[in-house]
C-alpha cells in the first residue's frame, strides 16, 4: 500500500481555492472497504441528483465517472473536483485512478468532518450519506488540501520505510519475549549480564540458557564454551559469577523442554529481523543517494544515512514544498496554545502529522546535539540563555524544527551544510562552538 501526504497550505489559502468553485461540480465521497458513497453539489451547497453508491472496484469507479458526467452536463459545469476524507487506506486506489484520468482530487481533514457534521441538521448522527455531504461542503468552503501522490523512487522509499517500521516493531516485540523467558526461567541471568545481546550472553542463551544446564558445569567449562564465539572481553571471573548465580537461582523448573524450544525460536527470529533491517537500510540508502540534496544531507556530521532515507520517504519530493513551515506542519511539530483572557495554558506541539517523520527527527536530533558542534551549541544556547530558557525536551523539539528547515534549504539549493551561517545573529555567539 502506498500512502500519500497532504501539502498543507497557509491560512490565506482557502480564499484562493474558493475562486474557481462557482463553475465547479463538487463531488464529496465517503470511502469504505467495499462500497463508497458519492454526492454532488454546486458552490451554494445545492445538491444535484441522488446519492451514488458504487463498489471499490474498476467497474464501480467507471460507474462514478458516468454518473459524474451526467451531473456535469445537466448542470452546465465545466470543472469537476473530487474530495474524500482520508480514512485508512481505502481511498488510495480511487485517488490514483482519478488523478490518472486528469481530475482534481483533494482531501479534507477528518477532524473537520467530525466537528462540522452537525452544522446543517444539528444532529450528531453519523452515516456514509451524511459524511459525503459534509465532505462536499468543506470543499465548497475551500477547506481542503491537495495530496502529493507518490510515484517512482519516492513511492519505493515510502514502502521501504513502512516495512522497516514493521520490522523494528517485530524486533522489539521479540526482544520483550526473550526477556520474558529469561525472567521466568533464569532471572539471575541479568545479575551476570547487563544485556542479553552481548556476545557472551548470547552464547549462553544459545548453548545453555537455563540453570539446570549450567549447574553441573565448572567455570572453566563455561569459559571454554564462550571462547569458541567470543575472543575477548570475558574471563574466568564472569564465568564464576554465572556458575554461582545458578546455584541460587529461583527460576521455574517445569516445562523446560518447550521453554528451550521457545527461546531458540525467538533467538532465530531476532537474528532474522536484524538481518532484514540491515539489508533494508542498505537498499534504502542506495536508493536515496541520487535525490536532490541527499548527499549533502548525509555529509552533515551526526546525521545518519538511514535518517535521510526516512526523511525523503515521509516527505517525498522536497521541491514541491514552498516553505519549510509546511514540513513542520507535516511532522506535527507546529505549536498550539490554549489561552483565554488572563489565562494562558501550556504551549505544546499539535502532533497532527506524520508520526514516523516526527519519530525519525527526534531520534536523529539526539545524536546531533552530541556529535554535531553546531546543534550542540544551539542546544546549549536554547537551554542556558538568560531570557526564556527552554527545558531540554523543549530544546530538542525546537531543534527538530531547525533541522527540518536545514534539510529544506539543502534539498532545494543542493548546498553544503554551513554551521556558522546557522548560528549567525544569535546572542552570545562567541560562546558557541561553530561547526
């Protein structure tokens, strides 16, 4: 499945989008798994004909076009605009079909649909027919966004990023299950090893994961087994500690046969997911190298190649954006406040955007403030400035927005990262470490 991303307009955009509406046939469509509902109207909200229920198949899409053409001719309209509420993935096939035919296709915000459904009938009732009407009304008012339907390398990157996200989730689930088995059958394991993924710990889990298998062994025998897979970093001291931990173990003694089978299966799954993620990262990195500005982005100290690949996977063609604030909105990092009269609430981020992009930025900014002198200096400035200092978490969010603006500039200009330019104009500039 290929997702799309909406391009967010500035607040003045609805006015410009209303200008061409008087000559337009507006068709609002409520999508579902098997059948969609369409309703047609003009710029005054006057409905044309009866609703159309059509199947989510090719012949259903053709029925929609035939119905649309009848409504257009009967009502003397020379332009057609289709709009949907992007719920789930069911709208994507219709979007690609209609855009391939040359029709205008737009999206309305699901939150707008939810909050405006009572305007006409003052009723909280929700059904497909009513939703299609609400969608058409929102389009009439210019409250829509134009989707950027990905194709080519950007579509491949998006699918690859989604697959990576799924593999990482499965990896984390498997990690939790492995720890579950260890905690049940050998809880003292973590008194000896801080992390089960270390070479000696992993060798132990593969060869003799339970106390009943270790209690007859000497520290020398344990160490000899480790040395077949671990060349350094382990010695007789750790082996002795493991043997002593076994003697005082409170682990479960029942069900050992299939517990061993379980941990063997889980370890195999974990290694498989790791290999798949590593291979996928290499493929994503090779795909993204020739995109505009990608090589310059990868050259930023502290910014990983995988992060750049995930950035393009979520954003798509960066040249289609007019302003970096569109990227900030897309990531859900724009600010919201709640205030009234003398009351002023806390300002937070909206989180209305692509969560994978937001997560990728946050995971990228943490090593950047450690390894990149420019972002490290900015982080110090934001958190230690005399007026309105930010908390560390607030500073990281602000730096995520700063990183988006940097990537926007590099992607559009194909220029190298200039840390000194990024710090220009800041107070206390002499105390900041320039890249």
